[in-house]
């Protein structure tokens, strides 16, 4: 029998994301070393931080309609505000920020639960991110092989709850919405999945997901 498709949110459900002043300035420091090794004149931390904040503000305004930028676009905007006389490789700066501007670690027993879920269902991830840091994080904790498909908003150009990202996720998985369930800690994202014909489940952890899947299966019979 074909496994049913279970699509999961990432941050807040599988992984905790910790983005704060310390993690951001860690990324600033690494980026600054890279930039100043290329730029003719030294660029100060405060100048870089202001350029980054300004770029992020523009990014947040642009995504109010649930559209999404990729990391290179955000970093390109930041670097343009620095007005460096020498060209700085955008991909290098993007890599620094996507891997260092936050800390990520599995929630509770997420590692064990996700591996067990993958034995019973085709597990996919649908995440709102301008980059693919989640691939590195899943790999670091030995979870990448448990995931069938990964759909990230920067790849689609739209964020949840826009229908395009759910439709793309199901297309990648060759999944029928009637045999697909999406789980998130965010009610708006769950409603977005239901709007394209998927079953939606609201949960704050994978432990809670297990209980709700079991409960739903009982109600079917």
C-alpha cells in the first residue's frame, strides 16, 4: 500500500530556531572579515550592521504579500548599501549568514520521532525560509535521509500560506491532496494547506503530531 504523504513545517515544529543579537553579530563578524579581506578600505561593524538592518527592513516589507526573496537578493541589497569599491562575492556572504545568523536544534524527541514517522509515511518539509540552511541542519542531526521532499519558500517565490508553496510541495512528492496532511504550529499556515485540499493539523511538537495522527485515524473507522 502506498504511504500517505505527511508534510511538516520546520522551524517551531521539528527544530527550534534561535535568532538573536548574539547570533546575528556572530554572522556580522565573519562577514566583515571576508569583506575587509577584499575591500580596499576597512568597513566598520556598525556600518555593516546598519546596511544589513536596512536590507532586512526592505525584505520584510516586500514579503507582506507572502512573496519571498532568496538570500542572494537580500545580501546583494546589503552589499550595495556598503558601496564597496571592490566587488564582493554575494554567494560567499550569503553562505556566511545562512549558516551563522541563527542557532538551530531539534525540539524534544524530534530526531527519534521523525525517523519513526518516515517508516510509515512519505515525509516532506514545507518551510518559509530565504535559504536552505535546513538541509545542513537536518544532515547534521542525521535526519536528511528521513525526508522525502523539501520545499522552501525561496525556491517557489512565495511563503505559506500562499497556495503556490503547498502545490509545489505536492508536485515534488507526486502527491494527491486527498492523501496529504500538512502540520504546523501556525493556524494560518494550516488554513492555507486546507485551502488547496490537504488535511491540516495544528500542533506545537512532533510528540503532539503523533497523538493527533492516531486520533484522526481512529475517527476514520
